[in-house]
């Protein structure tokens, strides 16, 4: 995933996954406008499709484990 280096605002505990309602760690800004929020699980699950429609992806999953969801297997 492409990670936004300078996000407009960090995700907080109030930001919830649009799929399941868990805390969001990914913000996907769509090329068509608008945004989607995902937990780490659903961000990984939908990653291939999200890359096709995203203008930017803000990935804060490193807050969970110290590495982002876009990190290679060696980095995890």
C-alpha cells in the first residue's frame, strides 16, 4: 500500500472500520472522492482492490505491532 507521509489528521479511537466497526488503522482516500476507514484485518483483506481505487492510503497499522501492513514479510 502507498502510505501517506504527512496525513491531514491522525486516526483516533473514534475512527471505526467501515466493514466491522473495530478501531480503524487505515484511511483510504478514493480517487472518486470520499474516504473509507478499515481495521488492520480488513485493510489487508481488501488491499488489492483498495490499491485500484485509492488516491492515497494512510496506514497507521504500525501502531499495533511496530510495522505497517505494507511491510514485507521480512520486516514483520
